[in-house]
C-alpha cells in the first residue's frame, strides 16, 4: 500500500473476504447470509463492497433507506435487497428498482398493499418485522391476526420473511433477555406460519447474534459490523480484520512556547517550555468529531501516539508530536488493523466503532485494494 499523501480511507477487500468466511464458518451450511450495507457499507464504499460480496455469492443485501438500494441497483447489484426502514414516500423507487420493503406497522402495511394493488402487482415480495424487545420498529405479537387478515384479502404481496432484531446480543449479562426475545420470535413465527399456510424465511441475528447465539441463526443472519472487521468483543475482534485504514499526512509543524495556545478558543495551552505540534488535513467535516479533541483521541506517527490537542476544527486537527521524530509530509495513521483500531479509538473518546466508521464523510477519498 502506497504512503498516504492526503487523507484517504484504504479499504482492503481481502480482509472483507476473510471476515465473510469467518462469519460463515459459524453458520450451518444451509443458513443464508445477508450483508448489511447501509450507510455506504458502514462508511466504506457500498458499491465496491456489495459488488465484491455478490461475487462471493452472498445471498441478500440490506440497506436502511430506499435511496441506498437504488444506488446499489445502479451499480449493478442484482441480488435481493431488503429495505429495513420503509417510508411510504419511497414506494415508487422501491417497486421500480425491485427492492423488498420491510413493513413494520399497520399503517405502512395498509399503504403498501393499496400501492401494490394500484400498480397491479402480484405477490410482490415483502418482509415483516416483529418487535420482540428492542422497541424500535416492528409489529407486536398481538398483531398476527390483524396481519393475516390483511394478507388474505390481497394477492398483491407475499411475505418472504419474518424478522426481528436483538437488543443486546453483544452483552452476555443480558442473556436472559435475549433468550426471551428468541423465544418470543419463535412463538410468533410458529403462529404466523400455521395461520398463513406457508413458511416465510426467519432471521433475527446481527453480527453479535451470529457469534453469541447459534440458536438465533434461523434461516438467515444479517451481518454488518462483523464484515467490516469488528466483533463487539475483544475475543471475537481477534478473529476479524478491520477492512478500513484511515491515513493522512503532516501538513505543517509548529514549535509552541510556554503559555501559547493552539486552535480555536485557545482550548490547548502549553505549560511545557517547548511543545511541537503537527497540523493534519482532517477535521470534523471528515468524521473526526469534536469528541476526539482535548486529548481524548490520538493518531499514530512512526509508531508513536500523538494526542489530538485543543478543539477539532472543521478541516484540521492539531496533534502533539513533542516526543516524535517526524517531519512535514510524513504519514499519519488515524486507525487501521494493526496500530489503533477504529474500535479502540472510538472507545477512547467514549463512543463505538459503528459511529466512527459510518461518520467518515464522503469528502475522504476511498482507495480500494483487491
Ligand atoms: C444495522 C442492522 C444490522 C447489522 O447489525 P451489526 O451489528 O452491524 O451486524 C442487522 N439488522 C438490522 C435490523 C439492522 O438495523
């Protein structure tokens, strides 16, 4: 990999393949795999990632919103795409692009049935989400009879899957709660299949569900963060490889004397006789938020940690390099798979890998390694 000369996000597709194969090794051979590629494949590059995974014969994709699915279709993705968060205003783009909507409450179900009938659809594939404890999106167990009634009155849609989402699959202290969710989902799907007379696919596991709850794999699993290299626990993360490295360069070095300050609001004040700082070309508009400032976050230069000092600016950060032998133009690692992982950096500032990686803005150039 070439040395960074500007801020880049390097994406290693071989690491993606490794993660995909590792996660698949946890499944029964007939369990399907859905790759969650919402939010630009967690900030990586949805088109590249989905194209690569489609070649590896992934069974399904999921996005959060319809526009993300449309982008995948335009990039040549032909595999089924589940839209996790369907909004009625997007029905046209969903049907025109053969996307499969999640219908999660009576209102959206009724509206979609009316829409599909208006468009003379026959058995248009849809997915039904049930709430088993996350209390975010989904029908309740009590809604089964209502749904069955709606379905029996139309031929315009057909239920391809029933699904639910685990609230705390990464937290083994919540094992009882999770087992209860699994139990509720089993009971809903049994009742549903008996009443409708066919068996939709069932799925409820995210990455941590794959790793911690084999009893929740059902017919398909849905993985996002694991594909991108994080397992939500130190033990599991060891088996996975972060696919993205955020790198940048030193634009300028300053020598600061005691009492001088660095950055907006003079948030860093030097109390040492001599401080050396480096200014880097990335800031909160690139996804390094202000929470990483004031020495919570750090970067790595020639193997040494350089804390981010003062306030993060929109387009720049300043780091303390007093003890680092480096010069303008040298490479800087923000996170990667070897020095500091996105998970470690996120935790240092009190957040999670998901937020850090999905926040790397579209301004940062993506460089793909195959
Ligand atoms: C985002 C999402 C996932 C993926 O979760 P990971 O923890 O990233 O594996 C799975 N299912 C649903 C419903 C989601 O919203």
